[in-house]
C-alpha cells in the first residue's frame, strides 16, 4: 500500500471519529452511546489490520474511552430500582394461603 493512500485512510478514520464525538455529545440514551462505542472498537481493530499507524489507533481508543465516560454519566442520572425482596402477601382466611 502506498504512503499517500495510508495517509488518506488514516485521515478519514480520524475525521469519522471526530464526527462520532459530535454525535456522542448529542446522545441521551445509553443504547445510542453503546452503539457509538462499538463503532470506536471496530475502528480501532480496522486501523490495526490496515496498519494505519498508532495515531489512528489512539484516536479510536480515545473515542471509546470518551464513550465509556459518557455512558457512565448517563447511567449516573438514571433512576435505579429499589431492589430487595417483595413483601409477603397477607394470608386470607378463605384460602389459607
């Protein structure tokens, strides 16, 4: 592969990840952010296999870390279930249960 083609592909990966960072900022649901995080993981693996260099791989990894942090912020704002066991039902006289 020629150096010019590798540089173009590397720049394309970095540009696309920049667009993903913008989309990540607009995400309001964990599912959306998770999908973007998965795209970052795929971009990292693709950059490794295409031998685009450390810069492209680091950009993808940085995006994945940002996505994880954003998911954490979204989860922090989510209402949690109280948990615990349900209370016992009162025994009725007719059935005995």
